C-alpha cells in the first residue's frame, strides 16, 4: 500500500513538469484547436473567414502606403546631394 502512495507522490511533480513543458502546451493547444474546429458552425466559420479577408485587405493597403512613403523618402534623400553648408559662427559666450 505504501508503494502505491510513493508512486503517486512521485507522479504528481512529474506530471506537473510535463504539463508545464513545451510538449504539454502543444498538447493543450491541439486539444483546444480540436474543440474549436468541431464546435463551430459553418456560418461562424464563414464569418471568421470574411473577417480575416477584410483584415488582409486592410494590411495590404497599409503595406502599399508604407512602400510609397519609403520610395518617396528614398527619392527625396537621393535628390539632396552634397550641399554647401554655411560655416557656423565661432563659439563664444553670450554676454
């Protein structure tokens, strides 16, 4: 009887270590994914796909805007070229 208690006492920390590891987290994520996929109706899935498509379109537009800004700034910096800088006045203390 005491052997069974000893085995159970050792299994509790081992189980805690395994469940807190990457393997345990992967198993939990897989179980959650299986529940989510099996429990959703077709209309809810279609709504999620439509939402994701809208988000992809929004991000594509944002990416194009950033690309245009980048090209503009690149052209602006290329067009500056070396400029003659005015000499700074000598340093001194202001009275």
